[in-house]
């Protein structure tokens, strides 16, 4: 069957790469990039682009009407750190954006919807090591609260209306093509840029703050693998735990020093993102994803670091 795919929030860190991957799989004209700003990456000329604010239900409806998408990826969101600066906007965008899309997907008979959740759904009372799929969840950022509520809505639309919604709880995503979007894990991208530019970096997270992370190539592949999996294999309709590689700033710096031996890492104290990081898991148990749709990450710390530095040097 020929697919028509909408990517809402196409210009962000994930959208920039997902649109490219989907266009090479389904054809440029079948993947419509949508954002509130025009993109500056290769998405610009490669296929259709529409200005869309997911909170504007009328415009969104016109886009559904125009393209009758078989698949929709909703990536527009405010992340953990920026969300704390504007909690009401974060709630409005993350929640009402999702509800608008779920309703229109039902109305226009969209076959599959993808919506990302995050490790931010976990909180201070969640187990920190190999955090299980099902456990105490007490998120304390508005981003985490909106992702947790959104997960419940996704499952609700699946159970009540049979809408095929699929979701992943992303860890911190490391990439070089587009800038990160205002998260707590962004240090792990800034560090590469500064290592190459200045040979030093001041991390806003402490030396031993361990967090679950993943290289973008793995994240994009995993996302498409989940969307391609037969519906009968999908046992989780809230959102799947999704594991890649876990590291601290000091471990990442040591890996960078294998390429840039003079690299110096220092630390900025009292950054509000430290409290957010302290409330999140250190590592993730993703055995449901591994069992249901055969998830397996390919990038370890060494391969990720090598690839980041190589590509940033070129770009
Ligand atoms: N990378 C995200 C953040 O830090 C986690 O979902 O907000």
C-alpha cells in the first residue's frame, strides 16, 4: 500500500533526521514535513513542507484533509529544561497537540500514529538501575508529567477507539545534524562541539551523573522498526522503554580524550538541570522492546563518539 506520512515538528533534533530516513524509505513526495518554521536542512527542497502549529486545530484539520495521511509522527514538543521555564505552555503544547492529533487521526482514518515519550516519565521514586517498564512513576518536571499523561491517552485511544498508536520512551539523544531541543541531556551534544572548537567544556551536570543515552542513528532505526512491526507484536500501547548506552560526563570526556587528548572538562555548579537529571534513571530495562519488535542498539560509547567527532569535523 502506498503511504502518505505527516511529520509534525519536522525541524527539531529528531524530525530533521526522521524526515530524511522516511523519505528514502517511502519516496520524497510521500513524506510531508510540517513545522512552525521553515527547515534549514536537506528537508527543505527534498519534499513537501507545510507550516503547521499543532495547537491550531483548524489548520491541522486542513492538512489532514489535504493529505489524508496513512501515518502521522507527532514530534512537536517542549522538552524538560525549556518546559520548566514555561510550564503552562509546555503542558498546552505537549498535551493539546497530542489530543488534536489523536482526534484527527480517528476522524481521517489514519492507520498509524507515532508519539514519543521519554525517560522523563520516571521520577525520584522510580528504580534508578535498569528501570523497569512498569514501576513507580512520579515525574517532577512538567515535561515528564505531560509525557506520562500522554502515554495514558495513547493507550486510551488504542483501547477505546482501536487507534494504532505506537510510542517509545527516548533516552537522551546524541546527534550532530540538528541542534538539541532544550533538554537535560543536551550537555552530551554540546561537549562534542566545544571539544572540537575550544578543547574544553564546562558541563552543567556533575562528573558522576549517569543517564541513559542513545545515538540518533539507533533512535531513528528503532522508531521505524517499531512502526513497521506487525500490530499483533505490539504488547505495549503506552510507551516502550528503549535502551542504548549509559554514561556520565566524566566517562564521555575520557572517550573524547582518546581522539582529542588535551580535552579538558570542568563543571558548572547549581544548574537547575542537575535536579532534573538526579530524578531520572541511570539505565533502562528495555526487554519488552527487545522481545516484541526485536530492538537491539548498534552504537556503543566508542562508536558513537567516533562517529560524532568525524561528522562534526566535516560539517
Ligand atoms: N532529552 C530529553 C530531555 O532531556 C529527554 O527526553 O528533556
